[in-house]
């Protein structure tokens, strides 16, 4: 009875030693007497103790390998430090376990050599501006090279590109000069836009002012035309009213004389008297004289007019003149033809 219990206990211990539980996202590579036997997927498994063993635990998750900076030389002989990040996962656990002794170290060295080859074909400026191109080329090369190791490379990224200090200082100066240039261009563009805006504003102001002056001139001309039209309409209505009132020529003559009186108020230097108006005035003066309303003082036509004083001859006095000249000057010459 005791021996049976011991045998059962040994069997139970062996079974416990052979139980393997594989987590999700992992696989176990099992060897049978040192030779590959199977790959255990996630779940509950039992192996034979002392005959079978788990040779390697492999993660099927995507892994990130951040490699330290590597010194590379560009085509124009510039030495700089570049560190890379590789995203990969195990595609074949058997190849991953038996394809390379240290797959991660092999991937690191392969990444460094591939990076040196690619950067060595580019100059410094191209290296700084061609990250995507370098990343895609490295991913293709690493993926093909790691297929025998059971590794699938998903992405490769250049994390940092560190040029020498002299290059960094020159790049900083270049960047500062570029920023100053852009600032100058922006200021010039701003002044240009401001000048254009001011010119457009002045133009609009002049246009609006001209339109306002035009409208004002049109309004003034319209007002003057309307006032002239109203004046002429009033005069026409006045003439029509005079016609309707049967005004005779005497009233019209009086109106003409009143107009003549206004014209001769002393403000005008010249007065043009119409012929019919002058005739009418003479006729009216004659009639008033006949009726005794005018000035009836008789004019003496026989009155002796006072003799005018003889003007002195500015040329010479009478004593200096000759006999003939004195004869004509005294009026003693007789015209025999008379």
C-alpha cells in the first residue's frame, strides 16, 4: 500500500512538471531530446518531463528596438550621429529560435551597416531632407535580410540626425539669415499692401468727391433751370394777362419809360435807347408842350452869344509872325471868289 502511494505521488509530480500554460501573444518552442519537436500556441499543454523541454519563449507582439546613435559619413565627408528605431515582430518562431544566435544584435548591426551605405550616397543637405526616402529603403532592405531569421520588419525611423557642432552653428546662422529674409519680405509685402490699400482709399475718396460734385452741379443746374423756367412762365402768364386785359399802347409806353428810367439811374456807362422808344418820348414831350404841362419858356434866337476868348498861339507871338501870317491871323483876308 505504501509503495502504491509512492508511485502515485511520483506520477502526480511528473504530470505537474509536464504542464505548460502558454499566455496569449506568446508561443513556446519545444524540443524532444534536443531536437525541434513543436511550437505550442496559447493555451494548456502537457509535455513529457526529462524528454521534452521548452527551448524558447517567443513573443508574437510587435516590438520596438531603439538602437544607439551610429557614426556615419556623408558623400561630402561630413561625420554625424544617427540613431534609428526599428519596429518588428516575429513571423516564424522556429526560424527566430534557430535562424540566428542573437537576432536582435544581428538586426542592430544590419541596421547600422545599411544606414551607412544609404547615407554614404547622399550629401548633408540631402540627408537632412530625405528622411522618408531613407526610411523606406531601409525597411525594404532589412525586411528582406531578416526573413531567414523569422523576423518581419514593419517600420524603420531615423530618430535623430546630429551633425557636428561647426555644421550646427553654420546651420543656425543660415536659419537666422533665412528668418531675417522672410521677415524683410513680410514687412515689404505689408508696406506694399498698405500702400495699395491707401491708394485704393484715396481713389475711392476722389471718385466719391467727384460724384458728389457732379450731383451737386446737376442739382444746381436743375434748380437754376427750374427757376428760369418759372420766371419765364411767370412772364408769359403776365403777358397773357396783359393781353386778356386789353392793354393799350399808352400803358405800354409808360412801362417802357419806367424801364428807361431804371436804365438811366447812373450805374450804367452806356445806355442804348430803342428807336421806337426815343420817338415815343419825343412825341410825348411834344404833346405835353402842346397841352401846357412842359417848360414853355421861349428861346431867344437873336441873342448875341458871348465871344470866346482868343486862344494864344503856342507857336509864337504876333510880333514874331510875318506880314502874310499876321494878315490871315487878323481876319483881314478877303475871299475874292465870294
